[in-house]
């Protein structure tokens, strides 16, 4: 249980740092939209630039809220042994681990297939974007293959 507690302390610290970074992104997006800071994408008209700043603000704020919930849950568990034990059991549940592992594997396969199809279709309309999508999917495949080799050696 002490190892889990130390792991949770590290995770909580990292989450706190990421919360601060996301808060800065969110504030930066809101300030840019309000005209306090100059932050505009290189291309696009004012409508696109405003939409992009709004997306930066909203996405970072939404993820920030989720991370704060996780941060609070971790801090509460560190203070209360019952909550720590409950979180330990929850994070080591083999059934949930298997479900998440299967879901991630399937979602990666679907993502790669849809990405390649998208890249091929988009290539008929814009070659640069098509090649970019296919390159990203190729990198994604190589990274997955690298992790497969790594975990094959590890286990």
C-alpha cells in the first residue's frame, strides 16, 4: 500500500503541474479573445481566429476541470486510508484493466484504418493534407509497433 501511496503522490504532483499549465492556456485563450493579448493563427479570417481562440480556451478549461476532479480525488485518498484502499482496489481491478486494454487496442486499430482511408480520400482534394494524414498514421503505426516490441521483451 505504501508503494501505491508514493505512486499516487507522484501522480498528484504531475497532475497539479499539468493543471497549472492548462490554466495558463485557458487564461491565454480568454485574454486573446478579449483583446488583451495578441494571439492569432497565421491563416484564416477573424471568424476563424476567434473560433480557434475559443476552442483553445474551452478545450483547455474542460480538460482542466476533469484533471482537477482527479486531483481532488487523489488528495482526498492521500489523507484518508479508507479512500486510499478503495482507490487502490479500483485501480488494480483486473477486469477493468482488461476492458481498458481491449478498448484501447480496438480503438487504435479503428483509428489507423479510418485515418488511412481519410488520408486517401482527402488526397484527391488536397495532396498536402492527404500526405500529412498518411504520414501521421504511419508514425502512429510505427510507435505502436515499437511498443509491441518493447512489451514483448518486457513480459
